[in-house]
C-alpha cells in the first residue's frame, strides 16, 4: 500500500481504537518567506510548507506528532522528521510508523523504542510522569477556540501549543507560568484564546481575569483585542471606575500597575478588590521592572493563577551571577520560573510567520575614530547628542539615509528612526523633510509632541498615508503595530539587549498587502552589537562595502539615555560615511560574511554531491532525495531563496542555484533554458519513448522548440506513436519553467485550466495516457533528461 492507503487502512484505525484524537496534515507553517518576487502568490514556496502527517491529541491535549510511511518503507525513515516537527511545536513525544512498526521517541531524553502497536494516550501521559486534575481542567482542554466570523482568523499551531502547555502546567497545580514569544507572534491573541477556553471550559471558579500592563497604549490594545467578549464583560480599572462602584461587574478587567497603585479613600486602588476576586492575573511585558516596582499588586492577588508574557529573554549577564534579594523580587525568571513555552524570532522566521531581516551597518568617520572638541575633550558614539550636539553628523546621516533609500527604492517605505532624545529626533525629522521636499514626509513622534497619539495612529495605518518616517526615542518600542514598516534605523546607542529586541521587533511583522518580504535595519550607532543570535537568529550575509577608506568597525562602549541638559554644540564638523557592512538574517545562530557564507554552502553542497554536479542533479531528480536534501540544507541554514535574491536569479531552478554556489558556474541556466535544451537535444529519447518522429528543417534540425502546437499543425509528428503526448509534455514543461519541478509531481497540477482544457480531467488524462503508472514513469524519464549538466 502507498502512504495514503497505509494511513487509512492501517494507521488511523489503530489510533481510533486506542482513543486518540488526531488531525492529519497539520500545517505547522508555510515555510520561510521568499526574499524575491513581485506577487502575493510568490510570497511562499508551497514545496517548503512545514506539514506534519498527524498531531495526536487526548481530551484536547496535544501529546505527540506522528510521521507516517508507506507499508513498504521502514518506519525508521520517519523518526528524524517526526522529531523535527515535535521540536518545532515543543511536543515531547513523536512516533514514526509504517502501520506495522511503531517507533516512539522521547525527544527530551533522546530515548526511543520500537513497539508492535501504537502507545495509548494513557501510556504517553504516564511516561511524562504527571498527574492531571481532569475534573477541573478537562472542559478547558476540550473547549473550542474562538473564530471571528468576519476575519476568520484562527489559532496557529504554535499558539495552540502555548495555550495547551499553559493549561497543562496549571492542571498540574503550578500557579506561576511564563510564556516567551517573539514580538509579532501574537501573544495577546494567544492569551485571548486561552481565556476563551478557560471561560467556556468552566475552569475558573469566579470567571474573573485581570490583564495587567504598564502603559495605557498596551492596556487599550488588550481591551480591543478581547472584543469577542461583550462590552459589559470588559472593565477598565481606574480611580473613577472604583469611585463609581462599577469595578466589580464584569469578567475581564484591564489595568495599569500605576493606576492600581494610586491611593483612593485611604488605600490602594487594587485593595478595593478582595484578594481572591481574580482567578487569573495576566502580566503583560513582564520582563520590565514594573512588576517589581508595584509588586504589591501581585502579592495582593497572590492566590490567583498568574501568567507572565514577554518577548524578551533575560540578558545573559544577569543569568550568570546570583541575584540579590531585591533583584530576585524584580527578576522575571525568579518569580515565574523558566518559560514553559518558547517561540523565538528565529523559529517564527523559519516557520514563515515573521519576515527575515537585512542588517546594514553604516559608520561615520567620527563614530569610527572619535571626535576631539576645540577644548581638547574627547567624545565618541556614546556621547554624541547626549553630551555634545553635532548637527553636521545628524545631517550627514540623514543625507546618507536618503541616498541609500534611493538606491534600494525605499524612500516611500515606512521607516522608524530611533534617536537619542527629543531634540535629536526633531532635527532628524526636519532634515528628512528638507531632503524630500515634503513637509509631511517625516515627523517626530515622542511624548513631547502634543499630537503624538494622532501621529501614531496615522503612521500605524497600512497604506500610503503620512508621515512615512517616524523619528522617535522610545515611544514606539512596544505595543505599537505598524506591519508595513520596512526600515528600522538606529542612530541611538543602546546597551540594553531587551530594548534593542523591542525596537527591532517593530519591523518583523509580515504584511502581504505591501508585498513585505523582509525588513532592513540601518545601524549608525553600533546598536546591532546587541544581536541575540540564539533567540532571534541573525543577519548572516555580511558583505563589506567597497569604500576606499573602509576599516574594520570598532565596537564602542554604549551608555544610558540621560535627561535633556544644556550641552556644547560642535559646528563645522566634516562627517562622511567611513564603513559599511551588509548582512541577512538566516537564523542559524551566528553572523557570517557573505563570502564565508557562500564558502560554507559550497563545502556542504560538494559534500552531499560527492563533488560531482551530475550527482547533485541525480539527487534532485528523485523526489525523496530532493526532499531530504532540502531538509539538510535547512538544517545548515542554506536557503536558495536568499541566493536567488542576492544573485538576481529569479527564474532559475533551485538546483542550478545550488550548482552555481557549489561549482562556481559562470553561466547559470534558467528553467526556460533547460526546457529549450530538452526539446532541442533530447529528441532521440522522447521520439523513441513516444514512437514518433519530429519534422526537421533542412540540415536535420528539428522544430520542437518552436512556438507551435506540434500535434495540431501540418508539421505534426508522424508514425504511429502517441502524437498528443508531445503537446502534453510541452504544456507540462511550460508549467515547470514557471513554477518548478515539484508541481509536476502533484496530481492537483493537472487539474489546472491549461491541462483540463486540452486533456480533460486528471482521470481522463491518465486513462488516455495508459494509466497513472505509465505517466509517472514517463515523468521520471523526462526529469532524467531535463536535469543534465549544461555548459558552464
């Protein structure tokens, strides 16, 4: 039996008999966003979608990933794939089976065993060594997710896993839980769905939930995100609400720490609630010290379940030394414990839910060498605009930014520039307005602007509205969502990795409306020295600039923001760009210059192909070995879409891009070149295969590569062969030239109009062809004669 038959006849009946609930063809993610392409249809490569054969649930709890193989294959062939998918979803157990052997892997310990039948749900739970209070929590696990009737937005697999893991921890009696999810991955939506299940599953005795933030914008954003609940079920807590006695009627309560900590009638606002009023307290952005400063709120509601949310893991330095009691009081991990679920920026980019990023480091001469004032005092990057104002530097950076935006066609794209202070932001915005000739092109958006909220709203709307450039200090670091931001610019030095992550996170969101496939960081202040490759991934294509005065970039010390104080102003300072470095994020945990990255890729490609381009092509011809190669390339962070983007090879087959890198090809054929060569040079094979003879021009040159329908013209093939098959393969290879070989291996391709109009339904086609097996056999022959080495 093939894989589909094995699943239906052997695997699924056995799972059902043991009480498993299962979801087939679980789409974990669409795969990485393609760097290149103009249309929404080309945003993703369908062949790179990350799809698990089965997710196994018990009582609504995801417990295992299952990878199925056909009855004739070894179950061992699915072990690695099953573990890879389980790891993506942070599921401990995975199973690989051919319907007869069942290999169960504990991905936490690495242990595995072969079983004669699938493990039962109870066996998996027992192996995990946990005790669940099913009486209280079964309803919440089983409750459906909310689906908005307008947007039809659904919970993504990683969000479901975060919710399930949170319920799993609560159901074991743990009352402090931490979720770590990268900016842009939908923490608020995830928590909304969690609360929806809790409310509808009857797990909360009083049906009261408190959502805590430390900014009004975050509080208002959360309030709106829960609009599936009636307005009378949502309450914003402040002094006015409590004074009017309206603070205890509802289900969902939204508040800032600051508001709860205010005095009202002789006690704090939060003390107007009984300590057991809330079943669950959500602590948003819990990495910030706010929960330490207003710790009394959490202590007062200490009997409630408490869930911390953050996009920012703690700094490495903090984790390497013992914390003082006061630091422990403020330390996220000490209070909540280690994250029970982590979804990193690196993983989100790899899964295709966030976009990768380019990093362009641009360094002025005075940032590289420092600046000595007339009084002899020495300044460097950390001092600029903070201790000394250098207008010429700001103007030079604005001019350089304007030029580089023009070079990359980015002037009309949305940009956030992080400046040192309000004055710096004002000068930067003014200079960009001058350069653009548009009074509305750039705006300072800081707390000192009276209309900052309106400017924020205007900037956040997806589309062509203005301003196009927002110059800020830190107002737009968190809780601000403008998905079409394509440029994030640092002119402000930083020493906080947390702040850098938050600022960078403004660009990570996917936005198909504007064909956003990546965003670019332009770093003028060495802020990118704070890159966290382990959590975020990295910019991995580092290309050095060709400027004559290029020197290795010096990493400067960086300081904190300080208050606005009178400071000296340096006039008539000569400022030019001295160093540039360019990078791309691939998420393999380290930065790498482009030539190094290409060399690493070349070494791997030559290893897997035994240093023979014919062997590489042979691997590509076979569907199974091609899939395995792609997985190995992904494990090595070798992405053909990135090479296609940087080498400008939009119509080239992936295997030819690999050949270009692996074997230093001077000329790289396009897919159309391969098709033309096939018709021009492979006629002995296909004429023999189909029992026909193509017409030839004088001199013996046949006409197969011309733009004619061979079977329908006077010069049609002669002999008793299947003349129409030439038309069929012409149509098929035209499709290949546009979309690649994977499409030709999918039956659904032949339901496309260009096939149906000429050859009828897929069933009609296969019947006429002589059966699906003959069609498949001829496809293998076509691939073997299509993928041959071409002249370098």
